[in-house]
C-alpha cells in the first residue's frame, strides 16, 4: 500500500506512520519541516496555510491519505481537491465534537451535527472546523471513498495535548493528590496507536462513512487510570479521592484543570465518555489495556526528559498546586 500522511511527525500522525511502516507500506509525509520525520519515509515539505503550500503534492499517486488537520477547514478543502483522482481513499481524523451539543448518552453516528460549518472556511471554532473539514473530504472524494474518524479522547505516547502526561507528572511528584471521584467513573478514550491501526485497517477493508472511534464506554475507570499512574511512576503519591461536588464547589474546572475527568451524570460525561462505538468495534477496532497506554506514555516522557511538547496555541492542562492544596484542606508554605 502507498500511503500519504499529511503531517506525520506528531502524536496521531506519527502513530499512523509507525503503524504503516510496521505493515510494510510505502509512506510519504507532507509537513512544514518543524519536526524531523522518520528516516524510512519519503518526506515532502509544505505549509498548508501558505500560498503554494501544497506544491509538493502536485504529482504522485497513493492508495490512501490520512489527514489529521484541526484548524481552518480550507486546508482540507484544498488538499482533498488537489488529490482527487490520484488517491484512492481520504481518511480524515475528525472528532466527536462535530455532534451538536449536547449529545445524549449512547449517541451514534447518526446524531445531529453542529450547524454553520463550511468546507472552505477560515478558522472558526474546533467543532465547526472539524465538521467543515469532514464536508470538504466528502465533497471531494464522495461518500464511498472517504472515511470520517470521529475520535474522542486520545491518549498515548507522543501526546502533545498534555492530559495523561500531566497526571503522570503530578503523581510522580508525590504527596497528597486530588483524585476526582468517583473511583468507578467510567472513561472512554482511544490510544493513538489503536486509532492508527484501525485507520489502516479501514483502508484495507475499503470502509467509508463516519465512525465514532473510541473504546467502549467503561473500557477503564478513573480509579484504574490513576492507579496505573501510581504504579508506573513508583512515586510516594497518595490518591485522595474527592467527591465531584467538592471538586466543583472549589471552582476547579473539569477536563482542563483535571484532565480526562468530568463529573458523572452530566452532559459533559455523556458527550465525552458514553458514545456508541459498536460500528467501529464491528469493523476491527481493538483497544489495549489502560495499563499499557499509561506505562508506554511514562516511558516516552522519561525518554524526553519529562517535558511535554504541547502544541502551539494550546494552554497546557492541569491544576495549580496551591489550588489543589486548598481543595484538599492542606496548608501551603
């Protein structure tokens, strides 16, 4: 298989490249040159936001393209139109954020979508940008030759958002840790490597259409995730499980200040941790145990010195130590 990856050096894109090389595929990547691509790939350089930024793709044919773009839909619109007729299948890594807020618990791919998205728009907001890019891919390649990968929470090595890395770093630091409850709170996520393998399998199977691409609801729990962090870091951390109402009353923001966590029985939990993924599971999605994701992410973090490479323009997640201590009723120096 000949695969083109638009990006291919960070997080999901890198996972796709590694998975494709593992299958013996011929891989080409297009990126801005800010990161060094893997030696085994053919590397093309171009900035999709610049005039003539796609010039390197003027020639060439591929069996499939994987695109992880998450800014202005215009970039996907232009890429898809340029590649139409020279690429067999367009795989766009989208997001469950494309569903109209707030989706009900158990929502499937036919749930209502956000309105106002345009395929050739400049940057607006995340949900409409992702939906606009979906429309762009389908308009160029048709419903039969496009795959819309609606991912939820993505974790794993090379994460450039900082959610799981923050928990690992906080727990490695030790001491009393505010653990937002309940312990048995069900979580739904996908390891970037499992997402990558499914995308390549989708190409091999000739799949098309939208897929919610996350683990089954309750694949793990908040307790299992943080216990795994304690185990792999080996630090003297003490998880102090705290009721959701105590966390919220302290003014702590779910998801951003306490990554991954959102309160139970809320519209946020319905949207982020309860999607119906039966369609993806029926087409080969498999998800590794949470302990493996946590251990491999910790190993990667240690290999780069513990500093998380957060994407430009994003605010790193996490809770300030003083706010944490205050919420736990601890004195600070």
